[in-house]
C-alpha cells in the first residue's frame, strides 16, 4: 500500500513532475502548468495542466504543450503566462538537440523562445518562435531558457536565465510593445561569479521593491549556505530594472532539501508563489518511483516584503481546511495520530532557547539558541537526505505544513523557510519538547 500519496499538494497521478509553469488566473480559474514526463524517472518534457477555483481542489486538464515541432522536439521547457485582452499568452523554451557529437552546452543545442496563445486556457491556438539563439546577446552558451513575461507601465518585459561562454550565470531583460518583437535592453549580472547558470528567473515588484528571483547552479556550499547542489533565492534590485538598476546581495529563499524553480503571479492584490519540491541532480531519491510517479509542488505561498527580506506564508485558503484541534502545552507534548491521518497544519509559539519536534518516525527539528541554528535531520527514511541547517539565534514562532510525504517549515512568520520530502513508515506521533506552545490541526481534505 502506498501511504505517501499527498493529500493537499499537487502531484502527478503517474509520471514525473518538475518546474511550475504558466501560473495565472484566467476565466475564473487558477491555472498551473508544469513540466511533465510520462516516465517517473523523467524523459522528454511536456506541459501538464491543472486548474482550480480555490487553490485547494484541482481539476486535471489535457496536456497543453507537447514536443512535436521542429522548434521544441527535445522538450517543451519552462515558461510563463500573461493575460491580455482575454487571451492567455504563453512563453516557453523550445529545446532542440542537434544530431552529432556535441556537448549541448556550448554547441549543438537550440533554446528557442516560443509564443503560444489560447482563447480558452485549455487548447493552444497558435505557436511561433519569437527568438532564436541568434537573437540573444553575444557571448552566451546554448543554455538560454525559462522566459518569465510581465507588463509594466504600458510595455511588456521578459527575463530569461543564461549561462555565458565563461560559465557565469546571468539574467537577460527584454522589452516589447506587442509580445512578438523583443529587444534586449540589459543584463543582470554580478561582479563576482555566483554560479554558472541562473535558471527560472522571475522579476517582480512587491511593496514598492523590485525583486529578481533565480536558481543559481554551481555555488560552493557551506554548513549554512548553498547546502543543496543547486540554490534558489533572490536579489534585491536598487534603482530602475530597465536602465541603471543593479542587484545587491543574494539571499536564499529556502533552506530545506527540496525546493526549486519557484514562479510567482498576482491575483486579487496577492503575489502568490509555487515551487517544485524537488532538486535537480540531487544525490537523494524518492521511493514513489516504485508506484509509478515522482515529485510534487510546494503549497501555494503568499509573498510579502519587509525589513529587506522576502517573507513567505501558506495562502489563507488552507485555514479553511482546519478540522480537529490538538493543543500543545506543558501537559500535552505528544499527539497520537488517529484514523490514519496524513495532513496537518501545526502552529507553535516558542518561549525558550531550546526545543525539539519529532514528526512521525522520520524527521526531527532541533533548535538551540546557544548553538545559533535550527537543525533539520532525518531519524530514518531520508533516502539520502541527512541534515540541513538554518542559521538563527531566535525563533518566536513556527508553522509546519505537514502532508503524507512532505513538510514545509515557516520560521518567524515566514522570514525563513525549510522544505523537504519525507517518507514515513509509520504515522503515529508528532512530539514537541521545550518551552513551546501551539495548536495542531488535522486538515479535512
């Protein structure tokens, strides 16, 4: 029996899931497209498609993009959506590998920027290449991909991740007046080399501050920074992103094992984010392969910006699912899981310098203010996952979104986050020790 099926996270019924794509709200529905392969171990990429009225209950729609044309025959890679004049406009990278003895990094690959329109948000009406490799700036490798498009002050802008011939990551910025003719206006880069490729860029404004999110590949890691093979984070932009603005220090967005390729969009005044709970080329694995599928998405998160920091919190829709309540206090430090429950929302307030939390037979959180960190470690069943560390001397509150095979840990109102997959063999107990109080809700879904 497969106990690891998620209750409230997006995951495929079969096959492989990775990057979220084309996030938008269109014709009364939230739309999530994502990278999909029919085999659970991966393969040629399609765009799968889900839609929802409430960010909780998802309907499966037909495959939206397939690698069926000369300009995308080796994969419909990541991209984004923009709604204009009641038409959904999709931009993505059409991947082409030429036949021959190539490394497919510096030669032998086409990464075509493709524009697709859809009147109903279900079927692609038209598609054409708006930029080929020759249309990108000089000095780049063949790795130029993942267009994110948005509108600002009457014009359209696109950011694309790139790898230079000198193996330096950067983000290209393009401008357009009609969504088809694009002009390169500038490049975001750093003096010091921060990785060799910046994947899945996203450029947006929140509370008056412009942010550039990206996933730098090739960063040297330490105990507290760049612990994963690839990083995921953001730069704060000073000045006008179109002209002389520049990016400041890089900050990581998530300190867990499994979080990558996030994308954001705005609806009803909220900037919402969805990330892939996976990690490319990681040494650890996911045992759901034996059941014919692999990977899931994070919960949808609402973003805020304050104190020079990007905050992430689960969207409020999840609070509507709260059902049974268990209170942690001095008398009650262990919740015995009943009736095979798998989905929980745990909120804790911390009043001390030390605490521990154990989730089922699998995961442990250990905070020590004197040590100056929160340690996430696997008791068992990490499938190659061992420990991750979050540097912090003070934890005032925590929120844990617990599902059958994942935990997302939001620290200090979402100032810092740790996300990981987990694969318990038993779902019996959630224990808390320390001067800590809180509420555990089972989720009715």
